């Protein structure tokens, strides 16, 4: 008797899936779409944070070089690179 009940329960489940297949597929598509959009938003937020950090680093270097210029240090004009020797060979 238990096997027969399980079999009929399985048949009812299959009938419900067949009857509601479009609803099931629609809900599945919405869930997948939600997950994809959420992932894209997280990636965009991570890129924006990285861009903000990079801009802050550039601003900090520019501020340091500006302070060097105000003190008369050549590194403020040429950055952290050595001054080029433009005199040529002698």
C-alpha cells in the first residue's frame, strides 16, 4: 500500500510540474536574472571603489610633489624620476 501511495504522489507531482511548467520556468528565469544583476552591481561597485582608491593615490602623490615644489625640491617638478641630462656627450 505504501508503494502505491508513493507512486500516486509521484504522478501528482509530475502532473503539477507539467501543468505549471511556464510558471516554474518564469520564476526560475527571474531568480537567475536577479542573481546576475546583483553580481553586476557588486562588480560595478568594486570597480568604482578601485577607481576612487586610485584617484586618492594620485591626489596624494600630486600633493606631495606640490609640497616639494614649494620647498624648491626638484622632485616636485620632475616627480620621483631623476633629472634628465640634456647637455649631451662632451
